[in-house]
C-alpha cells in the first residue's frame, strides 16, 4: 500500500483515522504537559505548529484511541477530558483593527454558547475571564488554552505603526488573562512565527516558558534525519528509482535542499517537513515551501529599513535579538530569523554571539528569487527567464551581453526604493550574483571588498571590479595592481578582466572596460 503523506493536513484526528503518515512526537508532548503549564513556541510557517496544537487538543480531549501505537499510549494512564479553548488566528486577513476584533468576538461567542454567558461582561478580556471561570466550574476541571498563530495580525501590520498599536492594545489584555486566571488553567500553549516582546503583547504575560530555543524541544516540530529514515524510507527509495540517482546522492540532495534549521547552537539540523512530504509524495525535488507564498511583511520590513542584504546573510547577533522582536525596533534580523529565512550557523560561547546564515538551498535561492523583482526592474513573471539568459551569456563568453543585461536590472527602478543608493547598488549585485552562483561558481573577494568577484565557467574566468562614481580605468588599474588574476595564471580557460563604473546621477551602470 502506498504511503499517504499528509500534505496540508493539520488535524491530528484526521491523520490518525484516515491512515496518513504521522511522525511520532507524542513523547515530547507528554513531557511538555507533565513538566509545565504555560508555553510559547515560535517556528517558521509550514513547520508543523498547527499539527502540534491539534495533537494537544486530541490529548486533552481524552481521545485515547487516536494514540494507539504511539509513545503516548504507554506513557499516559489517566486520559482525562478537559475543557479546551482553541483560538486560531491563521485564517483571517487582518487589514484593519475590526478584523481582529471580529475573529475574537466569533471565538468568544462559540465558547459562550458552550459554557454560558454573563451580560455584565462587556470587554473581550472580561468575557474571556468569564468563559474560563464557567468552563472550570461546569466541567470540574481546569481549562486548556491553545492559541495558534497568535502573531498573524501583528505581522500583517508591519510597516503600519498605528495599526500595530491598535492590535497590541486589543491583544495585550486578552492574553494577559492567562496570567490573571492561573488557578483556573491546566495548560496553555501559544504558537507563532515570531515572538513580539518588550513593549508588545507579552509584557503582561511573563509566565510563559519560551521553548523556541530550548534543547529539550528542538525536535517537537520539523523532522530529523533519523525520522526520515524511520518513517519515510520508502519515499527515499522511490526517489532513487524515479530520478535514477544513487541512494547516497538522494540523501545528500535532501540535506542540501531542506535540512539545516538550527534552533539552538547545540542541536542537530532539522528538515522542513512540508518540503519533505511534497518531495516524497511527488517523488521529485522542488521548492515547495516557496510555492505556498512568501510573506510580504519581510519585503516591507527590508524596504523600510534600507537593509544591506550582504550583512543579512552574514549576521552576528546575540540571544536577546533572536528571542524577541521589539515592536519599536527597525532591526529586521529577528523577524527574518524567526520566519525561517536565517538560522544559527555557529556560536561563540565566550562572547555569546550567534552567526546566522541561510539554512539550505531552497530557502536561499527562493528568498533571493523572491526579492529580485522588488530591488530591480525585473518583474515577477520574468525573473527566471532573465536569470536564465544572464547565465547563458556568462557561459558563452558574451561579456557585453551579460553586462547590458545587468545594466537593465538597474533601469527604471522606482526612486522611492533607492533612498540609500549605495546600499541599493550593493543589494542588487548581491542578489543577482548569489542567484548566478547556484549555476556558476562565484567567489566573493570579501577581504578586498564585497562586490569584487570572480565568475568561473567551464570555459571562461571573469574577474570583475566595481566602482561607485569612479572610472572604469580605476577599476582596471586596481585589478592589475592587486594582481587579482595571479591565481589563474596557469589556467587554460579564457580570462576576462572587467572594470565597471556605477554612476550616482543616473543610478545605473555608466560603462565598463574589458581586457
């Protein structure tokens, strides 16, 4: 019988009853519920947060039959049913404050239909308190509260400070109830992509245990290499057969594309589960995470901060920055890290500094492809085609053609996107040549300047020096004086030395020289 991969299915009961693949995380869930009461977990989208919430819901409903054959079956002995208040903020578009108010009202109405209503309770937080109190009194057991994608409204309002303020004013007292009603609550879990802290929604909720960077719970969402071979070995074998690849090649390609998420500096790499499931279901590699869309808030954040993308891909920071987003900060790194576009690459224990980078090829290539139309004149539809032409021109040795195409990337870029010309110039070159680097060997001479680079193909070597408001002659002279070509003196491939000048007034490449 073929394996049923639960693509897009986030309901634990449906997965178990209909025979879909389930990677057993219930031992960790048991550990959570038995050792603590209040938790917060941030993970990138499509990483299994909603399924975790659904599994917890089934557990606290006492649905023992759904856990047959899983670790929980042997661990849990009592199987009690608790009143559950499940708030899912994922399914709404929060374009205005009324949208958030509406969805909270909707959930409160449903809970009050079950547990009763008191007309004297007027505010959202008062009604929430009343529901919790009545649920405990009528059921005889303390309440379980599960909040999925708590941060969706805040993320959609990035760039709109007034709307963010409105959302915070609504959510702070609502979530603050979890601390106020401690005696009536058995368990609470809030999940999201990001953690807004300090002056934000968590300021009244300081009793949450944040397990986002906790070694004990690294594996609670996502998949390990061990789990792939334990639960999805057939998928690996199908790939080898369908793509006519060796077993080891398939494993390496899976790792290169989908592995590499590190949520602590000590943890093993985690694989993106959504990408894996799609790969095995379709028996083919693809950029499945990006096919579901990239959040627009990331671009908005980068545009508003004039951020240098080179620095983004080589960031050094500390745990305070990674753990929480300050709503008033203009630093985009916490959001980009927590959204899964950057991950921990290394850690300096002496200074407690983390080095970040892209987790894998799917994320790096997909993110840069997504950014290209926002930083250049290339539209979304033409992105792949333009890069294809660019790479073919490089591979054929047509210097003037690929430099003319690079010039066209800068043309007609909206002026409002270029508040900082030099940073914009650096960003475009970074994106373009990073993308080219997936098909052509690109070496950045970062010790002498980040934009100077070497391109290598089977037949050609390009040594390039860029100047801003200089001359092509200056660029060529620097190539000679610093002997950039020396490492390739004995190479049989044709070598091009290229000097490029970028003009401040025209906001584009003004000219180039080739030797």
